[in-house]
C-alpha cells in the first residue's frame, strides 16, 4: 500500500469512487492526516496555554498588582473581536474567564472520558454530576448554618466558590462510595448506580427547597442545572485550571497503567498492577473534572462532555494514543464552538456545547468507515 | 530450583459449589503441561488459584516458591485468557500498544526506554506480527489476536505462560501454527501451562498431562494418559476418542 492509497478500516485499500466520501478519503492520505493531527494538537496546546496564562495573569493581578500589561492584551484582543463581530462581550474579563474554562474543560474531559467509555463507566460521570448537585445544595446549608464566607486558610473562594468547594468534597466522597459499591458487586452495575444517581439528585432538590427559607445565598438552580456563564466566577475558573492541570499531570505519569487497566483489567491484576487503587484514582479524578465542568455545562449535560468527544475519537482513531489526541481536538472544538455560539446567540452554553459536540460526532461517524456500534456509552 | 507452580492439598468452593477438591500438583520450571478436563471441571478455577487471583479455602498455592496470593513479580507471568476479557472489540488499540502493555509491569512508573521498545519489537517478531503491529487489534483474526497476547507475555519476559483454551474459534491452520509457536517457546525454556478440552491437541503437543474433574485424576506423561483409566474417570463412560499414532 502506498502513501497515496487510503487505508480502510479493515486494513485493506479501497477503490476511490467519484462519491463525495471518495473525494474526502482521496484527500486524506495517512501522512496528511498525521500532519493535520499534529497541527491541530499544536493549536490546541497553544490555545490551552494562552487561556491558562490568562487565568494566571488575572490571579497575579489580584494578588500582587503586577502583570497588568500582559493581562490587558487579552482585553484589547477582546475589543478587536467585538469591533469585527459587532458584539459587546469579548472585552469583558468574565467572557475570557468562561472561554478559558471551556478550553481547559475541552482538553481534560475527553482525556478522562477516553478511559471511562471503554469500561462502561460513562454512567459514573452522570452519577457524580448528580452527586455534585447534592453537594452544591449541601454547601448552601453549610453556609447558612455556619456563616462560612468561603475562606480557607489563605484562599478566599467567595460565596459561589464555597458552594463549589463543598460540591467538590461531596462529589469526591461520592466517588469513593461508588467505588466501594462497585467493588462489592463486581461490576459497575446499573442498580446501585441508578440509586445513587437518583438519590443524590433527590436529596439535592430537597435541600435546596428547604434552604430557601433561611439561606443567605440564592442558588441559581437553573444555572447549575443547565450551565451558565455567570456561574464561572474567578474562583470557579481557577479551580478548573488547577484541578485540570493536576488531572492531566496524573494521567501523563500513569498513562501506561491506566491504558492497561482500561483495556484488560484482569490481565492487569495478573501483572500485579494495583488495579483497585488506580480505579479509585480514576473515579475521584472524574468527580473533580465533573464539578469543574458543571459550571459551564450544567449538571444535566456535563457527562456528555466526558462521553461524546471521546466517542468521536474512538470512531476515527487507529490507536489509543490517537484516541486521546483526537478526543482533545474534538473536545476543544465543541467547547469553543459551542461557547462562541452561545455568546453570539444568547443561548445557554451547556446545550450549545453539547449540540456542537454531537454534530462533530455524527460527522465522524459519516466520515469513518466504521459503524458507530463499537462504543457502549451507557 | 523452585518449581514454577506448586499446589498442595488445595480445596476451593464458589459459594456452596465445590470446584477444586484436594488437588496437589507440581509444575517444574521448563515443563510443558496440559491441563485437561470436561466443561465445568474447575480448570479455569485452578488457573485463577495458580495466578493468585483467588485464595484457596484450604491448602497452599505457590508460584516460584512464594505464596501465589502475595506473589509480586507480575512480569514473570504471562496469561492468555479464554474469551476476550479485554475490550479489544471496541477500544482502539494497536497490536503494538497491546504488546507494550506486557512491558509495563517491568517498566513500572518510568517511561519506556529504547531497550524496552526493542524487547517489544523482538516479541512481535517471534510471533510473526511485525507487519501488523500498527493495525487495530479488532482488525486481526482470532489466531492473530492470540499471537498478540503471547507476544504480550514475551514482552514481559515471563517465565511462566498460562493459556486458557487459547484456540477456541481459531481455524485449523492457525491452530497448528499456534501450537508450533508454543513448542518453540518451550524449547527456549519457557514453562507453559495449557488448558484445553480437546484431548487430541493435548496429547499431541505436551509432555505432561494433568487431568482434572474437581479432583486430580491423572498427572503424568501423555502417552500413558491415554492408556490409563483417567479419561473414563474424569469424563464419564460415554466419551469417545479418535485414536492416532504416537511417535
């Protein structure tokens, strides 16, 4: 097979017909695909670094008053964008904060998702989102009863940040509980998970209704359910940045082990890998990513960010490494595309991002020669 | 030299169902042992006990002289399981990625170095999968996939290779090639434990046969096995066998 012939999914080569798919596949030789992928990853990396530096600069500015020059560059770019697009949102820091959060989520969610979807653990993401909702509600109650303003040691999280923090703790505990449950039932089975999923959401709604009588904070329930740009506070954005960097670092260090356990848990046990510890780590990291992504995507849709870009990547990828890479590209495209659409059309970000993600997935299904039945997502 | 596998008076039950009854068995290093028995005879359970995945209710299981349960050198064991316990059907992984997994137990937390990649290349070459190494696993035939799993065991430089009915669903020609490969590996010093329920395969290829149906009915060389009563005892009277000549 030469480099010009398009490899098909079954390893053979295909006759190039006059159809549109034929034209596309004729263009996309293996080497070109690789170059496109590298270019895409390069852009994604630059974007992510740029957004992370925005958040870092904002932090520096707040704590030491410096770095103002670099920081204002972002706002100047925003003014240009507003000028050309006829909008008013890009010159405002909160928009950049939301964009930064979306970009980072677009990287970390598909990376974690790749390890979840192939083990039918995607439902875990959904469950942890509901647990996080209960966590937010619990946070409201905690704040109401203790008068906690959101300061921990040297950090001031603010009132919204306080809620997020409690949500993080509750979600992490939920993750450990789920892990404990599934260890007892041998699989990540339906019933215990369904109970935790529904139960935590139910408790959340009860707590929120009850707390309305005495809580000083009004919880933007709709915002937490569907995602809201207004929810992305400085504390929230920083939380996403810090936790995402940590999660990505852990995955980078333990990539081999996670891949092995995802592929064949039993063989991993025979090879004496500490499988249970890694499973726990994976579930806790999922909880952390979910709480971060929940701000923009909302409780109901956040799990989609774990599943859809990773599923898109699985359609097209020829190796697991490529699955991660393509997942990042698909995730960022969805996050940025969806967020821009939501900004320009004034629609909720969660739905916008997920719709774009699914559109990309469907495109991948059409372009690949593979049937979409391969990945059991739920 | 410690025997590769040593079971002493091992009993094991799932809930109330006795799967393994007072089995004592020793596999010396360098042996090629066939474990045979009818369906449901406890072969896979015995393998799980040997691999340290289960703890015996009574008796001891030793791997290379150590208790199997607390045996830590996972890289010394290669395991080719019965059904695909892996996600090869759905997950995008290349043959090379799968074979490299065998190396992870040796590499640990660090990165794969040049020497590690070379071992992976050699493993692929031994099983004759070098040309297919960048192909997705689910695009391989059953026989090719099983060879990939053997390569995974070779990449970890295993001393013991345990295979559980590895040629189910593999065509006859591939099967012959597969067993020739096992013979070659055995001649190179690998200890092999092969579970099969096809009696002909076992007696043709292995030195030693262990016949189990909850209890150990026979443990000795394959020629005498056919002439003994063990088959009838283990399988029951109504079994048939195709006679063939032994060299």
